[in-house]
């Protein structure tokens, strides 16, 4: 595809300016590596545009600090000190829901997920951020911890300029139906298949 050109002509009656400023719902699914990495790449682009960024991690352990968190928090400090870019918030919704099931019961985790989603809903209704990264959010929907119909309703009716990107395997069909961009990461090869361990700078 030639840069800046689209393969079809839209029949929605919108102007080019309106189409360039239309909030999108993006889903990064599939079994392959790179779902969260791609979402954090969008956060970098959004920061450079001066957007307010809200990152909400739903599954990874709250004790596990990944490299993207360190980098994005550094960019937030740069914004606070110089005004460059946009503000970034990073929130962890749980303490090891899938990586370590030792802390808390399933009911505790479900309650924490519901509380996390309730906060995101409040922010969407208040138009707090220009980009929301809901990392590994598909899992809490799959496990029934957060109501899918409510999520679909809130995301479908959100107002203002608010992009949302959701990551995780097996996105719910109702989410896929309302999404604007759906990408599936397909695993072809991975070092884990040869028994290798995760590496700094690659996995975190």
C-alpha cells in the first residue's frame, strides 16, 4: 500500500480531517510474541503527539517491573520537567493473577479486576486519556471477571478523542466485532520451544 493512500473510498460522509482524527479501538491478539510490545509502541507514538497515556496491566505480577514501564515513566518525568510529549500513568491491576497464583483467591483477583475496570470506565467517561493501553485485558474477560457486555457498551459509546488498545490471547468475539483494528500475532518459532529462558531486554 502506498503511504497515505487507502485501497477503498469510504462512503461515510466524513472529511479527510475527520477521518484522521477518529478514535480507534485496536486489539492485539494471537499466540505469538509482541502483543504488548506493539501496544507500548503505540504509547510511544501517542506520547510524542502530546497525548495523555493511561497504561493498565491486568495480569502480570505487580512485583515484576518490565522495561517499557521504566522507559515510559522516564518519559513522563521528561514531560513534567520540560513539557515535551504528554503525561503517562502506569497502573498494575493485580499481584500475579496468571504468573503466580499464590497470593489471594480467585474471588480476590476477580474483585481487583472489576475495580480496575471500574476505574478505566470512570476515566473513559471523563475523557481523561488520549490513549488507553489495557494490557492482557482479554484474559479477565475470558475468565468472566469483568462483564463483556458492559465493556463493549462503554467502549462503543465513548466520546471525544480516546484511542483504546487491548492485548491478550483469545479476544472475545464481541470485542473483535466492534474493533477498528484487529491484529493476530502468529508464533512461528520461539526460543522457549528449545527450553531457553526469557532474556532481559527481550521478555522484560
